[in-house]
C-alpha cells in the first residue's frame, strides 16, 4: 500500500516527525516509528529512501509497480 501512495506522488506529510496517537495504547508515534515498532524493515527502508530522495524513490517505485508507461501516456497532449 505504501508503494502505491509513494507512486501516486501525493504529499505524505512528515512521516519522520509528525506524530499521531496509536489508539491501542495512547502513545504517539510517527509513521516511520510505527513501521520500526512493527519490524517492517521493507517499509522503514522505503520511507527512509523517500525522505532522503523523494523523486528518485517515486520513479523507482513506479517502475517496480509497472506504472511508468501509463503515467507517461497520460502526460502526452
């Protein structure tokens, strides 16, 4: 799911610093913190790459998902 959000190009907000409350235990976590807490190494890696270089990560994910051609075709006049 996170790959599709990144591929969409939508602003995901500050996944590294913005906290939200986990309703299960009333503790505050960032999206990155939740991924770490749940031992989701692939998601942690993807979020960290996206923070460091969002455009490159978006292109890589679009390639992996096979949506590069579809997106390019939509941008044609």
